[in-house]
């Protein structure tokens, strides 16, 4: 499974800044204000070839009361479920009593811990890290500046080095699962296990009318109409304040790892409850992971016509950005419309793994530009010249041009809609990368050598004056006349 990395430390040491840097997002709020993060936040990152799950936590000071106590409990829970701990301290503030308290707790937990000294920009790294040896964690303090991205890559390469061999074995294990890997995800008791059994055509996993029946992610290979599949039944993810049993804390990580492992995720929503905040959290993790998606609204049978229309209206209102994902209204218990899921699964999988030539993608780009030109920026037109594929699952389109950093969000959405329509992409997110073309001769202006410059000046001066003897000859001729 993917390694889980928890970021812990006292408030305002830069945990959320490092989280955003590792996940390459802005999901975590960042401000010069302690206590801004109050709950565990999950994200996925990748350094080199090794992906991982990173957990941002609230700060621990050791003197928590009220809501601060709940925040500290979330941090301790993150330590329990993590494989690796990045213990962040503040280089500018120096070592504090809170740092010593956290270090003592980590020593008792016996987890793989790295001491990260943040905010070292403008400081002598050797001097500021010297004080933190007193924390006695048995590791060398690692100086970084998360806001400047200084030392972060070196840190993560060191952290993930022991996992290189394990990741190779993990990839081989994943390749052994045949066919399309389908993860069934959602909140507890929405009918995930019932749907899995219906898709398999047998009672393979335990189904019970109690939230949290499924504890682990279960991989089930099967065959249907000559096609191979691997179905992943995951544990339900509920709001963290409702999580009491320790085993369920690890179920969340298993579910998130299953999303990383799958090719297509089926998000199961309870039609009677509707779309809730936790569904949106799971949806966000799927989109950030770049996985193909199918939405299944379960328990559709027996609902009144008015309630059905209300649910459809609510989905359209709250998920306007998911118009590319197929939505199915099903009943896992009775099997209504469950068979239709497979067509959407194949469409999403084919779109996410499709390949296109550079000429074709460039042609699509030029067609989009002719229909709607990019805007002017400071009097200059943005020019987009070429497009090529940069990856798959999800599809990545790399566009080259000038002033690409100035392309507005509205024009990016226009390009995404155009590429989706022309390429027939459905069921998967599509990512765009804009790269500014650099003139290789911009800094290589031709400069004349001093000798060459002098020679040219001399040549010009000779052309301007008459040659020797010409002036005297002209005078003698005039006298003869």
C-alpha cells in the first residue's frame, strides 16, 4: 500500500504550507495565524516514482482546552494511522516546551520520525538546527523553507528512499489484478457492499444494516461477458468527529489508498439522504487523484416522483462541474439499472487511457483558437502554438506558447470543453499544463570583438576620404587647363 505521511507540530510552524507544497494544491488554508487548521486533511503527492498520502493536522501545544483539545486529538489520531511522521519545528522561534512535549510523545510511539526545521530562509542552517538536537529523536534535523520550496525535494527523497523497493513490489502486485480496477466508495451504510454483491452476482461480502460493517478494502477479481475486472469494496468514510473505534481510523486510509489503486471509482450516494458534505470530500479526493468517475445514486426504488425530481435538481445544482461524469439512479438491492454501470465504466476507462498524436492535438488547439482567440495581455496577444499529450489516467494535455501564465481561467475552461467535445472524453478529469516557449537566443545577442569593431570604423573612415595622390592629381590637371 501507499505510505501515509503525517505532518505534526505545534501551531503555526508551516505544516499546511508544506502540505500544499507536497500535494501541489492550495487545499489547506495558510495564514500567519496559529490554529487555522482544525481537522485532519488528506491529500496525495508524488516524489519521483513513489506516490504517497499526506495528512495535514492541527497544532499541538500541550495546553489545549475546548476546541483546541479536539484539534490535538485529531493530530494524535493522524500519528496513529501514519507510517511516517514529519515533525515540524520553527527555526525562527527556536525550540519550545511544546516541541519537547511532542518529541516525548513521538519517542513513545516508536514511529519512523523525521525532524524538519522549517522557515530557515535567510538563516544559517547549521546554526539554527543545532538547538534541536536536544529533542533526542535520534535523527539529523533537516532544514527546509516550505514557502520557498527549498530543501523539500531533498527531504522527501530521503523519507521515501526505504520505500523504493517496496513500491516496485506494490506495482507488481497491482499489475497482477486483472482488467479494470473498480473502487466502490462512499459514506457508511449507503449500500456499497450490496452493490458489490449485485455486480458479482453472489453474496461475496458481508452486508448488514449497521454503519461500518466493512473494515478493510477487499479486492475481488471476477469475469463478466469475457471481460476481466477487479472490484474493490471499501470501508465507508464518515465525518471524523464520529469516528470512535481505532480500527475505523485505519479504514479511512484503506479507502483512500483504494482510490489511488483503482482505474475507475464508483461514488455511491444515498438518494434518501442526498448529497452531503462527506460525499463532496470523497469526490474531491477522487478528482485530485485524477481517477475516472461514475456516480451511482442508490436506493432509488420506492421514492415518490417529487422526491426524485428534488434529488436530480440538487445534484445539478451542487455538481455543475461534474457534467462529464455519468450518473446512474439505481437500486443495488433489487438490481435496477446496475448493469448500465458497466458501459459507463468502460467509457471512463477508455477515455482515461486514450492516446492521441501531437499533430491531432495541435490541430484541435488551432481549431479552438480560430473559433475563439485568446485575450490580450498588456497589449500583446497570447499565442498558443502547439499541444501534445503529457500523460494518461488522467489525460494530460501540454500546451506551448508565450505568456501562458497569463491565460485566464475562463479561457482554460473553454479549451477543456473544446478538447472534451472533439476528443470524446467522458467519465474522467482532464488536466492541462501550459508552458511558455523560451527563446534560446534571447541572452545571446551578437557582440562585435573590439578589434573587429575598430577595423570596421577604420574602413568607413577610408571610404569617406580620398585616396593618396587623388587630390594632387586633380590640382595639376586644373592648372594645365
